């Protein structure tokens, strides 16, 4: 039996959704694999929805909004682009489905384009095959989801444009490079920490085992352990003495 | 001669005394006493009969003495102050004299804590020195402690025990002096292994002239095994066993250790005889009476002198 | 002071039998000082009883009270007001106190909670040691101030037995040999010659052997 | 705080009664506390956002292995909460103008962005902050948020924003319910008037990168000692688990490399940092205690364990902890490929290069003043020495080159904690001297309304205030439910809840509630009484209630914070804690503290340099002093000294000092006199003194006592001393060198032997000064006759601090140093008239025999006869007979008995400059009592019910301070002035006749009872 | 440090563990607590010199008393910790709670 991908698409009410309707009115044909969620603006799409969708069994996710400049809410689509770019970077760094995520623009008048995008993406996913569900990948997705849902990231993602383009709390403009750096670093840290918490759910582990699982060097791994210890989220398993202490969830 | 004591007589002749001991049985079987008596007959001059030694209940010393006496042996009645008050002690002395027992050895007695009735109450109405005094007074003055006159004095030759190695160091010789002063006529010592220390003690004793009034019989105990030697060193208070002696015991195979023990004992007796002031030997072969004869003979102390 | 030991809790419980209304009575004299029957120990014993009976689900009443002395009837009278409310008085005084309380409350059951052990001194906080047996005829002048009657396991008056070793008594090596102490003190004070004297047999009539004792001082009597 | 009237000096002729202390480390805190307790107002300015300095980063301290934070936190809290100390953090001194006694200081306050008056220290901001930064408290080994508190126990407990890393996202403002975030904060300059200044800016560690051969910064497993200290600490990156950076494994073989950045001419630091040997030993011991299989090795040139009890610690490290000491300098450290392990190259004892593998290398980095401190010194016009430390003179070790500005701690010279603390107290004494006439003019004395009377029989009327603490409590505990519950409890008249109970407006609210509802007990259910009780007590006192009528329920630190995920249970527990507090509060009674007048007069025992200096410091501050000396003249040990190693003229100094002491009308010098009896307590001692030749007896009443009985050179044993005139002690040599027509020029060969009578079984300590004395005298000999051969036989050369430069000079001048081991000390004998000395030469590996003209013995310093004095005063001594201070680290001049202090070599052997510092310190500590008219006593103390007392002596025996006595009535009596309130006696009194106020048996039982009821 | 530990633990503050009275502990059990532990300074670091050492002896004594009355000596314990060892405090709190949980409710509490 041939593989039928399950695709989730978020369509902005004013452009993409209208475009989809137009495709219908125009009887443009496209594959039936897509499930549509209507949102008022592509800016509403929380990046955390994406790993959530993958975890729920979707093989691909599309987000379609208005063309730049056309946003009904002025810049919702631009914000969506930033957020999704960040998400895509994380997904690609982790090697989990960045190629299964599509953000694009469809205006209310582009019924044809809508159908083509759907067709193209469906084919792309079909050729990629089903979303590989290994324990490791699911762990990564869960960690990505948890990280993105955390207050720090949400706040930063939301505030970033203001900081870079308008002014920060000190009435200055923050260097965009710096904002990006902080955002990426923080996300990366959160992600690693959440993954470690995930590993330790099942068993106690040494720093070496954790670093192997994270596919990071020990030197890169240790700071995450230090900060988790500092936050009191993990501790040391003192039940046995060894040269390599085992970490345990508190 | 104050008494009919065989020991007194031998000493009076200037002879060298050999005594040994017989522990009464933990039962009423007189045969046990008789058997032990048989082993010692003719081998030693007198036989000590212990008085509930180590505070373990045994046949009374007086009864066992009477049995030995009946066999023609010369018993020495050991009396401890632990179990009887002055009334009982004096009464037993009269009884012993009546049975023809000529010797008494006055002792404090081991504390009941070590025995089979640690729950018991001890008496210690009088102490061993006072007991010596009491017996002498009964014999010489013919009076009880309370002052009343005795009809028929008990003629006892009075002795005591002495541990030359016991503490306090300061009174090692004085302790003997005090016993002598109380009227003690002979001393049997704790078993001696450290010859050097014993001869030093003897020197102190002789220096003060104690040996003239009070005959010192040096105590010896043959080792049965190396383990016994070790036990004595470690667990018996006041016992001084030199290491080389233990080494010597350990140095021979187990089955030969008894033999070695006897050999050591004999050597010791020979050395002790050379020490000035030593007037006799007291062989305490603990539950090993069968070997006394062998020891006495090997030590050249056989036959025992005759007395008229 | 009089030194005692608390009885085992189990023994106390057995002695109490089915009685559940208990007056725990302390004494603020010797037994307080030697930590066996003062207010604190009364509290401890009362607490133990309450804990035990609560555990067993029983109903009970335990009262704590400490008298200035249990060897004077005026003090003992102080509990007259409420002693009747209890089945039993559990006295934490020495044997004298227990008896005297018992004499004062003839119809009341008075039980000892303490074993009276000896007349002694405080060696250090929490450690007491026997010094006197109340023989009634003190000979401490003869024995350099160390009593061989109380402190020698065999009460020997004329020197140590052969078991004295390294300054310790043959009964255990925690106990000092009284005669070692005497000899040491004689030596220190240059009186070694006193050791040579033979102490005569003791007249025990002044002691317990002469029967229960009583002392009267006429001039103090009312 | 009202500042206006303190910022200008109205009368320029009169000094200002305030002092500025720069630097809030342990030294700065000590100086501030001493001054504030002596009637001066203190501005404590710290560059860092919190006070505490480097000590706050330490895990343990040598030689007692006390937890650094545990022993320091009382000082932190005391400083932070002192009415007469204003802590100005995150600030630096721009300039100081005006004359001494009337300085004006300009202080630049950097913005904190968090308002100190509003921040509650709850930490919500940091929890939310998305930015991470390097945590300098953990030496970069962990991370913190951009808004942070340097360490959990920090004072002030106010967060701040690190503007360099903050991106200005505004999340912290949203998280802060106290409204403390203020992004508009700006740098400001504040001017303050002060009479004198103390500089205590501390040190920074040597930058280990400057010794590239050790690979610091290149190899991850090469750490500095301060980083290692953090790793060992409970608040460190791994929470005290000893893990190495490269892979998180436990390092087994640890190498310590000493003298990194010290004793190093090449990097310009040819001084010794004084502390590294000991801290390395300590870190080795602690590491071993953490992980028993650790094998520490310390590579060193000399082990400089010269302080009190140090040598014993060093010996313990060898014997009990298997710490290996290798006398060798490491030349190179490289990493073993792929393992993270390190290969250490060094010259072994045989002089051959060898290499050993280690899992971790710790560099014992030296002390150096930071650039910012050097810059400040330049701004203030204070001279530095060539190493950048503050320049001071031998006989004025506390004074900087600018009059009125004093110095203490590691900025003056490298030193450890106790010496810093002693010097800090000393600086406080010196700083107080010049402004003594202004004492009390600026110190804040608080006026309170009269206390309303609360009698035991009065019914308790309790007010309960439950705190949300933002969301710290409210986010977990159902605060309204707790408040509701509290109102149902017996005697609770009023119950309320607050967002922040510690905020200023809430204090007013509490005061009003007291009045409105006629409350006579107040309970706050919030955080820890350890930090907040003093403040709330103050509030209810302002409302006219005795402060002991206040009670706290800790529903944050011991409830909401620790049961975050169990909200229902936490709420129940909070209710119960409130119930316990109510049960306890009902029994709280007002405790009065009584005033006991202080006899404002001092007694100094010992008329040497320490005694005279202390007496003068007290006299200069206006206090009468009795100075008692056993001998027939003042001067002590200095009478036998001629010059210091720096070249100072001791004789001239001593003449001046004696003249000042004799001329001072406040000082009564009693020569030929001895103490014969001693009674009383702090503030009120009575001492009997007998004066020869007529043995006249007099009684002196005084408020404090300083012991300065000194030490002396021991007459050596052996080495033919006393048998041959060519064998001398260093003191005798010094005397001889000083004599006119000296024949020393004739000498050809001189041998000096170190550690004669020191560091042995009888006298395990190092005598500290003999190495420097030997170097001093050797240099002097060399000067007289440069051709002279001088050999110094030593075990370790301990020329600590700047003394090291003279050691370097000595070697440069050809003086030969030969090391010997304790087991094979040199042998001196005589063949005919020829003096022979033989010893083992470690380098040549053979036995050398010399025929010297002179042998000089560096003999031990031993205390003067002080046993009787110690018995009279009931003060403890060490096994070697030196006086034993109350606490090795933080109370170096105090005795455990209040009001008695120690100074000079009676405490331990010392250099002259150290004795002077310590004498000032003793005087400053003494002034904390003498400056007060009355002492407040009572409060939480043990009281005896005489009726119930059986006079059993239990209390007398168990009291750790020997306070209880049985009085003439046969009852125990506990002096409330001396009782420290531990309650041990109350817990053990067999008659239960003793109770501890405020922690009475009734209260404790009520509390426990409330735990279970209901 | 906000380390979590079980909410069963309630603290009675004392100036020094030297103030811990044998009777106070017994009274606590009478009131029905399931366990008591005394947390003092590290040995050798007592602010009042040796209060913690005395407390330890008393705790040992109470253990004996509790054995006698059948509650079990395990219900009382002495721990030492320093001010910076929040971690250790939490650990002891957990250990003790776990221990008491195994021992079950105090039989005194009915």
C-alpha cells in the first residue's frame, strides 16, 4: 500500500484561507492529505504547535499566510516568519523534520497557487516517507515543544521585533545580532536541558552517557548539567561510589 | 614443735618440702578424692585441699581433708574468708583439729564474681591476715576471737599464700612481712615462671629476714599445652609468663607439648632449689595429679624424707 | 549523696499491674543530683508511662510531682490533698523515701521506681562512684582516707589480695584496687610504715550487722 | 535613612564622627562593625553589588576547616542590618577632598536597575530572565541570569541587572510583583563627609594565563585554586561534588602547583602571597574528605605554614590525609592526547627532570591588587609599593601615605583571613583615634515610644499577618485560607494578609493594627526569622510593644519553597506553622534588657610594643588606661632588637613609644607589678595588682582587659649552646652586631641553623619570625664583610609577604641556603678547640662538615610565663602556652569571655608591625565596650528558680562558658551579663529549675502540642 | 535553593540544639508526632561550643527510652549540618520522612 502522508496546515483567515476557498470555487484539484486549521493570522501559529503536530502523527506541517506587506494585522506574517525561522533552525540542528515544515504566502486571489503548494508539499512529504518515530526523535520533539512553550522563549520571540526595531526597556535599540544570539543560545540551552530531563526520566546516567545521547562533547554537556543542578532539577545519585557520578532527577 | 604437722617437722629438720594439691570434686563421690590421693601418696609431703576454688561450689575442703587423712596422707586445709564469718571459721578449725588435720592455709578467696554463683553475697567478716591471727591465737593463747577460752586448743601449722608478682609493687615484700607478723609459718606462692623476678623478690624477703620465720614454698604449675601457657599469661591477673617460655611451648609439636611442659617444670624446680631462702616446692598440677610423681622424680626430689 | 538507678521500665510496668492512676513522686535531694529521681526524671518516667498506655489504647491518669525531700514527713504531707486520687504512688526517691511515703499513706500502695545503690560522690558530670557503706565505725584515719570496706571488693582490711594488678581490682579492670590507692596515698604522705600495722578484726555491731540503726540526739529533740 | 544632616560638616574645626570604609570583604565588614559599635557612623562602599568579598567564595577555611559561609554570615547580617552602617554597594570612590578629620568623599553609584527599598530578594526575576551570563561568583564555571544576586546569602539581598548582558526585554519587570525593577536607574555621584577613611579593597588572584607553561585556559583540567575552591563548595557548580571540567569525572590524582604568580621575579611578583601554601593544603584535605580515593600532590619550594596552628595542620595533611609534598618547581604542564589528563614536568629531589600524570592540576595563584584598586589609589593620592600594594611603614602598618586614610587586609600585603580581621580592627582603632572627639555625634540613637505594659495574666491579643511574598508564598500556599484559619485560632484578634509584609507601607499597617485592635502579640507568617525578625521586632517596638512579643512562622523558606508541587499540603502545613506560632506567642512574655553601667577604663597587661600601642590607642581615644608591666621598665622584647629587616631603627621607635606612653596623662604605668586577683565581667572588672618592691596592693576597676604579655626567645637545647661562646642565638648575635668595635668583620665562616626548638614534638608550631631574622642578620654580616661565607641551614624558608624580597637579595649576595630534614638535623661538636658542624647536603648528596667561626641558632619564640595569669582570668591557652583566641578565623584578638582581648606575641609569634596592628585591633575591639555608657543585658538568657534548685552543679558543669555558680544560698545563679542563651543548662537541669527565656519549656511544649492538636 | 522535601517536616527553632530537652522530645511523642529529629551544627562547629554534642547524647538516650516503651528508637534522630547545606537538610528531611513512613504512624496516636 502506498504511503498517504498526513499533513496539517494552518491557514490565515484573510489570505490563505480565502485562497483555499478560491481554489475550491475554481475547482482546482489537490490531494486530500491536508487537514486545515483556520487561524486569524499566521502570526497566531505558535512554533510549539509544529513539534506537537509531529508528535500527534502528522508527517508535515504547512503554514500559509498573507504575502509580506499584505498582513491584515500589519506584521503578523513577518513575525510568523521569524518564529518559524527559529523553529526551522532548531529542527534542522536536531535533524528532526525541518524539511517537513513549510511556510509560504498565498493571497486571497491565488487559488491556483494554493493548490500547487499543497500538491508540491504533499509530493515532497510523500517522497520523504512517513515521519520516522524513534524514541530519540520523539524525545527531541518533546524537548523542542517544552522549550518553545516555556515562558522565556515565548517572551523573547514576542519581544524580539520590538527590541531590534523600536526600543528596549532602556529606551535603546538592542543589536539584532545580540537578540538573535540570546534567543538561539537560550533555546539551545532549554532544549538540551529538557532533553536531559527526558533522558533521566528512565534512568540515572553519567555525564558521558548524557553527552553521547546529546551527541555533544562532554565539555559542551557539562554546563547544562551544572545549570540543571543549580536549578535543583537534578542531583547526584550518591548510592554508589565511582569515578563517574550519576545524575538523577530530583 | 608446736604441732604434729609433717611439714613443720621436715622444715624443722632442715629438709626441703614438696607439696601438691587436690581439688575436691563437684559432687559427693569420695572416690574421686581417694583416687587423687592415691596418685600423690608417698610422692609429696603434704596435699593442699582447695576451698571452693575460683568460687565454684565443690565438696567442702574439710570433708576432703578428712578423707585424705583417713588414707594416711597429710592434708593442708585451705580456708577462704569469702564464705564464712568468724563463727563458722573458728568452728571449722576446731573440727579440723579434731579430725587430726594439722595444717591450715589462710586465704582471702577469689571473688564470687568468677564462680558459679556470682549472685551470692560474700562474707569477708575477717580477712586472711586476721584469719592467720585467729588460728594462731586459738592455738597459742587458747582463746576464741571473742575472748572466751578454748577447751582443747587446735594445733594447726599455719600458712598463707603469696603472689610475688602482684601489685602494688611497693608492698611486695611487706605483704609477706605482715602475714609473718600475724603468725604465718609457711608460704605457698603463686606459680612462678619468671625466675629472675622471683629471685629478686626472694632477695627482698631474705634481706628483711622474713624467710627465717616463715618458710617459702615456691609454687610451680606444669603447662599441658602452649595454649594453656598463653591463657595464663593473658588472663590470669598477676601471672608473669615470659614470652620465651611460650615460644618454647609453641616450638614443639602439639602431641609433644605436654612432655615439654613437664620438662620445663622440672627445670624450674631445679632452678628454684638454687635460690636462697626457698624451703620447698608446691606443685599445682591442675587436674593433672597423675604427673606429679613424674615431676618429683625427675626433679630428684624422690624419695621423700621419712620423719620419726 | 545517695546514688540510685532507675528501675527498668518493664519492671515498673509489671509492678504497676492493672493500676492506671499513678502519681509519680520525685525527690529534690540526692536523687535529683544523681539524675535519677528529680523533676526531670519524674517527667521522663511519666512520659514513658503515658506513651506506653496511649500506645496500648488504655485510659489512665499520670501525675507528676516532686517533693523537696521524701525523708521528712512535713514534705510528704504536701501531697495529702491529692494522693487519694491515685491508685498508686510511684516514688522515685531512695529506699528511705519510698518507705517513709509508704508509712505516711498507710492505705496507699507505694512502689519504688528506683534501685538505691550506694553512698557516693560525683566523679564527673554523669558519673558517680561509691565511697561509704555506713559501717558505723570509721577507720579512714587508718587507711589513708580510702575506705577498704566500701571500695575493696572483699573489704580486706590488711592489704590487697593477690588479684590486684596494674592498680586495678581483680573483679574488672575498670575498678580501682582500693589497696593500691591506699598504698599510693601512704607513700605520698610518707606513712608507708602504717601499712605494716595489722588492723584488728572489725566490730561490725556498729554497722547493719548490729540490726537496724537509729540515732537520737537528745539536745535536739523537742 | 536620613542623610541630609550627615552629608555636610557644620563645624570644620571639629572632626566628623563618621568613617568611610572602602571594600566590604571580611576586613571591611569587621572595621565597619567595630567602628559602628564604638559610636561612629560608617559608610561601607563596595565595588561589588554585594558585600562579602572573596571569603564568600570560599568553601572551608584553614586550619580549622570551618565552613566559610557559616562563620561569615553573622558578620554579613550584622553589617547589613546595623543602624550605624550604611552599605553602599555597586559603587566606587571617585575622590576624597578636604583635610583629615573633615574629608569629603565623592562616590559614584552605578545603576542597579533594581530598587533596594523594594526588592525582597525573592528571585522571581532571575527565574524568568531569558539571558544567561557567566557567573563570576562560581569563577565562570556556571551561569546565571542577567538579573542576579551574586550568591544566595548575599547582603544586601537585592538583585541587580547586569547591563552588559541584559537585552532589555522587560520580562523581569513583569515578573517582579514588588515593583522593584527600575530601568530608568542612572549612575549618580553622592558626596559624603567623613573624618577618616579605611581602605580594604582586597585583592584579585594572579592571572594564571601569564604563566603559559602551565596551560591555564588551554587545557580544561588546569584550574586556579579559587576555581577549585568553588568546585568544592556546597554552592559551587557541582554542589560540592568534585568533578573535573573536561568530562565531569572525579579526578583521582590532583596536582597543586604552588607559587603561580608569587615569588616570581620574571613576572614582577617577587613577593610571597603568604596564603597559598595553606589554602593548597586545605583544598587537598577537603578534596580528600569529599572523595577518599583522591591522591593530592603539592609541588612547592617551601611550605610556608607559619601561622598559628598551621604546622600542625600541615603535619596532619601528611599523616592523616596522605597529601604528598614534593619539593620542586614544575616547569611545564601538557595535556596527554585524548585523555584530558595532564603531564607535569618537574625536577625531582635528585635534580633530574621527571614527568608524572595527573587528572587535574590546580594552580595556587597568588594575590595581587586589581587594576581598579590601583586606579583608585592613584585618584586618592595613596602611594603604592612597587607591586601595587598599599605602601606602609614598619612602625605605622595601618597608615597610608595620605594622612587620615588607613589600610587593612590584602591591599596592605598578602594575608589570610584572621590577619585581615585583626588588621581591620586595628585600622578601625587607628581611624577612630583621630576623630575620637566626635564619637557619638553622628551615630543614630533610636528613640522609641514607651513600652506598653503586658503582664503575664493579661489575655493575649494576637495579630497575625500572613504574607504572599509576591507569588513566593501565594503561588503555592493558599494565603487567604491561612489568614482565615488564623482568625479562628484562640486569642487571635486580628488576621490580615499582605503582598509583601516586609514592605515599608505594611510596617505602618502593622503598627496601626496594634493600636486599633489593642494587640499585645504580633505574628508574621512569611519568611525566615534569621533575616527578617530584627526588622519586625523593630516595627512592633515602634508600636510600643516589647520586641519579644513578636513571633514568626516561616511559611516560605520552610514551606512554600520546599513543597512547590504540593500546594494543598503546603497550605495545610502553613496553617499548622501559624497554629504553632500562635501557641508559642500566647506564652511570649516581654523581656526587659537591663542597662549595666560600663567602667570606661582599660587595663593592659604587658608593657611591650603591643601593650604600649594598645594603651596609647585607648588613651588617644580618651579612655583612661592602667598599663601593668612585670619588669622594671617598659619595652619588652624590643629592648633586645636594633633594626628591622627593612632597616627601621627599633631603638629610636621604642624610645618614642615609651616617651609617649609615659607622657600620656590618661595612661597610668605600673612597673614591677603583677596581677594577683581578677573578678567581674565585661564592662565591670576588678583586678588586684601588687607592685614591688613593697608589694603594695591596689584594686583597679576597669571595663576591658587586654593581655599583651609577649613572648621570648627560648634558650636553646644542644648544639653546644651555652658550652661554647661561638654558639649564639639570633638575639645574641643582634646584640653583638650592635656593639661598638664589633669584631664580626673578622669572621670568615658563619652557619645559621633554623627551627631550633620549633616545629618539633614539644613545640610543634613555627616561630614565624626566625627566617626573616636570620636573613636580616645574614645580610647585615655580609654588609660588614662581603667576603664572609654564610650558610643558613633551614627546613622551609618562610619569608612570607614582602619579606621574600630580602630572601632573594640574600641569595643574590651569595648567602647559601641548605635544606635539612627534621629527621637529620645538623650536628655540632667540638674537636679540640675547633667547632665542627656537619649536615646532609641534599643536592651534593653527601655529608658536609664545616669548621665555622660562629654558629647562630634561630631559636623558638615561646610565650612568657602566663599560666597563672591565664588561670586568674580564666582564659584558655594552646598546648604551647600561647593565649587561645575565641575563634581562630574571625575573632583573632577576642577571648571567648567577653571584654578580654589579646595582642602581640602573647597570641603567637609576630613581627613588630604585626604586633602593632594587633594592638590597635585589641584597642578597637575594647572600644566597642568602653565607648558605651551602658551595656544592655538580659533578653534570651537562662534563669534559675532558686526554690527548685537542688544545687546539683549540673548547670555549672555543662555550661560551655562556665557561667553558672552556686551562690551562698546554695542555689545556682546565672549571670545575665555572661549568659549567651544556648539553653544547655535548661535542658539538663535535673530539677527543671532552669528555664531559657523566650524558649521556655512551656513555650516549646505549647508549640509541640500545637503541632498535633486540631 | 528551593529544594523540595516532604511537607510533614515542621520545624521548632531553638537557639542551639543544646536546648533540646529529653522531655521536650518525649512530650512531642505524647502529643502524637510520629518522629522527631534534631538538626544541629556540624560537630566542632557549634556556635555555643558543644551544645550539639550534648544534644546527640540526649537523642541517643531518648532512643533507649522509646525502645523501652515500644515506640522504637528509630523515631528519633540527630543530624548535623552547616548553614550552607540546604541540600543536606532536604536530604535528611526526606530520609527521616521515609524512615517514619516505613515505621508507620505512631502507635500513640489513636
